[in-house]
C-alpha cells in the first residue's frame, strides 16, 4: 500500500542524502590528501590524489545504485552477477590500461625520479615533464616530447642524472715521445697540484697518472669530479681544466701528441749486392 511506497521513497531519499554526504566527505578527504602531497618532495603523489577521489566516488555511486535497486525490488544478485561479468570483460579489454596504472603506482612507490629530473631511458634521455596515470612525458634535449607507457618505464632500467652528487671529468692526455722522464714526472705533479688548488674540483678523489706507452704518444690519465652537477657550469669547469693542461704542457716545452709515423731511410750503398 501507500505505507510501503512511502517507506521505499524514504529509503531512497535517505540513500541519496547519505551518498551526497559521502561525496562531500570524499571532497574533504581530497583536500587533506592534497595538503599532505604538497609537503612531499615528489610530484607524483600530487597526481594520484584526483585518481583516489574518482575511485572513492565511483565506489560510493555503485553502492548507492545497488541499495536503491534493492529497495525498489530489483534482483540484486542478478545485478551483481551482471556487474561481475561486465567488470571481467572490461578488465580483459583494458589490461594494458590497468598495467600502465599499476606501473604508475610502482613509479610512485619506488620514486626512481621526480618531475624535473634528467633521466636516461631505453631509447634516449631528457627531462621528466609529467607523470600521468597511463604514460610519462619526457622532454628531450632536441625539445621533442616522448610519451612512454608507465608499464614499460616501470620495468626499464632508468638512469637518473639529477641524483649525481658531483660530475665526472675523465680524459687521456698524450704527449710526444721526445719528452724526458723528468718532464713527464713534473707534468703529472703540476696537473695534480692545479686540480688540488681548484675550488671547482671535488677534492675527495682524483687521479693524475702516467699510464700507457701508446703507438705515438705517452698517455697521462686524468680523472676527477666537478663540485657542480649543472651541465653548463660543468662544461665551463672542464674547459678551464683543458686550457690549463694545455698551458702547463706549453710552459714545460712539451708537445701534445697526435698520430704520427717515423720512417727510417737506409742508404742503398750499404745494402748487399743483388744476386743474379
């Protein structure tokens, strides 16, 4: 009768009011999560907050729909079975999307990089511009944008250059074979002395050693690190080191080697006479 119908209407209205209240609570939870996410160094969790909000609201809406259907006399068991089959079909159809979603979650948890980091990945390198729920956008140094599915990026070997505490300088210096032992020994000492007195060079570890008798040069191995990790500043320091090394070689009257060949000529008169 009308009492039963009134009860049903009251229950439906109550469910709608509770649903609306839970929606507002979800919005409040989103604001709280945004506050927490903004205090972390990672920018990845900032992008997860909207996903959490949508997932919570979707769950609340589905639950409210089922409760309303049950109060209106529909078969909830049949509806749930249909939702289960439909959900399974949807999951199978969108397995790549789900894989990328879980990939983004793994990136968030593991935090191998943040937005703004310079990374090297299979196929190139660049600066992380945006980490989405499906793919990560990377701005290459050619100013193009590469979008990589998060599933592939989560399983790939990624090198994060922005985490370097210092930056390496490594090269070989070849001097000519007319250099004396004392000149080579002094040159090694003077290069090492210059590096130890350079405030732009990290003093924790460095190497200046005479290492190889090469085909056309005596090779010195120079290995050190710049204090700065900024690429432009690093190149400036590296340039200063290269120019100073050239100055030291010139000051000592030595020469930087380049590939040469020595041809020995023999006087033909000293050769034995040919046989008939």
